[in-house]
């Protein structure tokens, strides 16, 4: 699992450089209308795991045809921005 997290962090750093340029960890930039911090590996890992869990629940809800609460979607979009990902939906 740690290897997968390391690979995901490397992908995040590549996305960060592509979207925001070379800046040190801890710096802030605007992305997807939000001010986001460039995360260290230690900060990135729990946010990624939470995002993946939320995204999975979101997809399951969509497939079932559930109504999605706007608050849940906003939280998912906030997490996506922190990871320099485009939000689902």
C-alpha cells in the first residue's frame, strides 16, 4: 500500500508542476477556484485516502440513483482541489 501511495504522490507532484509550476512544499496557489497548499507526502496520504473513499461512495450513490447532498459534493470537490484533481461530476 505504501508503494501505491508513493506512486500517487509522485503523480500528484507531476500534476502540481503541470498546473501550478515549481514551488516548494507548503506554498499556496489558486487551483479550481480554491487556494490550495502544496502538500508533503505525510499531508498528502490521509487526504488521498479520504478522497478515494468519498469518491467511491459518490460513484456508488450515482449508480444507485441516490440524490447527492450538495454539502457532500462540495467536500468532495474541496478534497479534489487539494490533490490537484478535477472533481467528479
